[in-house]
C-alpha cells in the first residue's frame, strides 16, 4: 500500500519534527491542528474563538494538501483545555462539517503543547 507524507508550505510544524499527516491508500491521518498561523505563531492568545477558527482553517488546509476536505472527514478527536467550551464546539462542527457529521471524541486535557493553546483537533478522512 502506498504511503505519502502530506506536506504544506510553509509548514509551521517542521521545527517540531513531525508530519502534518499521511495518506495511506485512500485514508488520511492528520496530526493535531492548533490555532497557529503559517509562521508558527499562535493566534488569539486568550481568545478561544479565534484559536478554534484558525484550528479548523488549518485542518482544512492540510486535508486539501492530502487530496481530501472537511466533507470527507470520518473521525475527529478534539482536545480542549476547558470543557465549558463544548457548546462552542457543537456550533463549530455545524459550521465546518456537513451531515453526516464525523465520528467524534472530545476530551479535556490539562495542557497542550503550550499553556496558551486551548484547542487541538486531529482527524481521519478519506481521499476524494
């Protein structure tokens, strides 16, 4: 089975020595996306909505680079540092995903890779 690394340019994850994701046959495995911009700077420090919007934009960008889209996502795992943001996540799923909505796991974590990061989303999708 063919395995291809998903690459974007610029890649703000490159300094961390990890891949944006992999396409394995017709399945994409996308690394956790956060609210960082193309230069690797976190947007919206202290602003969950801004971070969440950037996170979904980043997810869409990596999916596109792998030959997929948000419409093709079958599973997401969403990591939150504050579960009181759950209603906002429900709203965002309705904005960024379409029925049938992807399978979903949401967990609250004590911290992500930086203390200011409030959300991270990883995904599995099918290729178009």
